[in-house]
C-alpha cells in the first residue's frame, strides 16, 4: 500500500493496531484493511465503526454482494444511531438508500427523510446537500412514475 502520492509504502494494519486501521479507513478506503471478510467485530464499538462499516458495505455492494452490503449498511446505520452520531448515520443511510433505490425507491426515500430530519445543524455540508439532492431525485422519479400511470391526474 502506498500513500496518496503513490510513493511511500504504508505499513499494513497489524493485530496490535486494529483500531488505528479502522480510524485510517474513515479517511480513505486504501488506508487500513478494507477486506470485508476480515472485518474485526472486536473493534466494532469504536466511535468510527459506523463509517468503517459503511465503507465495507459499499465495497460489498461494488463486488456484487448486495445482501451482505445491505446488512452491513443497516448495521452501520443502527450503530451510528445508537451512538447518537447524526453525521455517521446520514452517511450510512445515504449509502443504504443508494443501494435500495433501484429496487425499492420508496423505502430508500423514507430512510433518507428520517436521517435528514435528524440533521438539525450542518445544512450546508456536502453530506446533507448530497443526501437532499438524492432524495429530490427519488421524489422526481416517483412523481414522474405517478404522472405516467395517471395517479397525479386524478385517474385510477
């Protein structure tokens, strides 16, 4: 593994520093150990664990393991909520909503609405703006679908 510039080798995570690997993985997926099959449950209670779990969930989804990705992302959301970490919860919920949107856009939108409602501060952050934009796209798609089926025109 190399640094961001691609020149300095970084030491892989060692068993003595699993929490450090998890912390580093919140900054960039190439830092720390991002192998989802080697996720260490003993550090899953750390403050950055929801973000680490979110990144693993996204990696699982990218590799086509959608059920495992959904489970990992839901665990990340639950853990972030348990920690009262609104920012981690929003990021994990956004990742989960993106995973669910193609097959269940209504659930994806509901999850995002709940997470965004918890965001009392930081309305100008990139995470909140991105989640709101995605929620709007889901709303627009639902409206377009309703128009095509005649539901918004008073037809049944």
